[in-house]
């Protein structure tokens, strides 16, 4: 049986994924750098454990020598992805993670040739939003192959996990990111607001630097990509103020205090996760003004992330991917999203009004 190592298995999301992997019979090796927390999880789940730090490249490669695939759940991924990817390239181990960090995805894509040479699959962002978003992006591209602009968005306000909060703090100084003419472009935080109908009426959504800015581009080849997320008014105001606070938040001592404060937060309860849902929206537009819109509805983001991470990892372990850098839909096609329990769609719009992004009454 192929061997899976789950790094960061004892974080909030990592523990959800660990339990799901065990339920599916993957028998993962639980791993991380915190000896006591890892030991507690190993005893509780009765699984093998492996403690190692990511500081020494030789140590990482040695820890992965007998492993077929690493599933990295330890954020911020800006700290963990690079040493694990390098270890995977040296040991010939496939790599999957759940990052939504654009610089991390770009760094992994830069290793495409090295991964091909090593016969290794590198597949980041096996999570929500990327798996549903990536499949939706591929679906829109199939509907409109000549599309030049892609906008994707999610409507699901949810209290973030500790790891997510720490990731946001770590990237506080980066602002926003979109893709223009195939290249990443930095924009202010909450750069643009749009009224979007995600499937339950129009709601204000703002641009967010989500990983799909990268993955959707690599999956479809569409050169212009923007990502949106619904935020309540207080959050939108706070994010716009963030433009001015970013230099302060980027100072290391401030980041350390904020991370300590983030550590007191817990993720949503099982009942809350079971009641949650997300609405995914996408719009592709061509130069001639032709426009198509499609939507998905999914369970709670934590449920989708858990399901997606394990589903993608199962398929990588089964040898269903080519070597090199891969995206979820690029590797497995648009139907991957429907392997996840409870996902509904694609809900396509094809009304005459969609032939132009601007109403004739407004021209």
C-alpha cells in the first residue's frame, strides 16, 4: 500500500484531514515539529508518528525517503512548502498541499521542470476554494474557449481557523493581487467591489488575493483573473483600512503578538460545519463582449477542504497524475469537484442579457 505522510496533522484543519484519511483507510504517518502535540495525536488516533523540523534539508529528505506522498497541512505555507517540496524532489516523493497563498503556488510552479526530471507530482491548493474554483474555471473555459477575462468568487463568511489567521497576518504587507496579461499585478487591499449574484441574490464582494489567481490561470490559460469574496460591511471597511495599517502589521514584533492572539481562536464546531455552505460563482468574458456565468453550491468550506485534500491525495497515490506542477482541474478535469460529497452544479446561465457585461441601458 502506498505510504502517505501528513505534515501538520495536529492543527485544526490537519486533524480533520487526518481523521478523514484514517476513515478512508489511508493509514497516514502523522507528522510535525511539535513533539508533545504530535505524541498526543499519535496516541489518540493510534497511528504512526514522525517528528522532524523543516530547518535542515537533509533531515527533511531523510524523513521522506520511504514516503510515496506528502500532504502538507501546516500553514503558513510560506514557511513550510519550500523545504517540503525540496525534500520531495530529493527523495522522489509526490507533494500535495492545501495552500491558498499565491507566492507559494508560484514558487511551486517554478519547480515544474525539476519535478518532471525527478518524476514527482507537485499539486498545491487541494482545498476550498481552489478545487471548486479551479473546476468552475475549467468549465467556464470549456463554455467560452476564447475567454480573455475570468472572475471567480465565493460567498461563505466563516470564522477562520488559527492557521488561516496566522497566514493572513504573515502576508499582511502584500496587499491584493490580480492577474493582468498573464502576469501577477499588485493592487491595494480590497481594491475593487462588485455586486455579484452567487445564487441567492446580489451581494457586495471585494477582490481578494486568493490562490485561484494563479491556479485558474495555469488551468485555463486565461490571461486576466480576479478573485472576489463576500464580506460584511465592517470587514470591508477594516480591509480598506488595512492599506494604511499594513506597514505596522508587517513589523515582526507586531506579527508575533497577533499570532499569539490568533492562537486562542478555535475553528467552528462540528455542528456549525454540518450546517455551513458556500456559493461559488464564475464569469468568463471574451474580447467581443460575449459572457458566460456558472455557479456551484458546496458544503461548508472546512468540509470541502477536508474532502478535497484527501480525494486529491488518493488519486495522486494511485498514480493518476503526470509528473511536474499540476492544478486540481488540470490534473483531473472539471468533474473532480463532483467527487466531493454534497457539491451541486454546474448551474449555467445563458440568457441573452449575458452577451454583454454592460447593460445597454447603462451604455
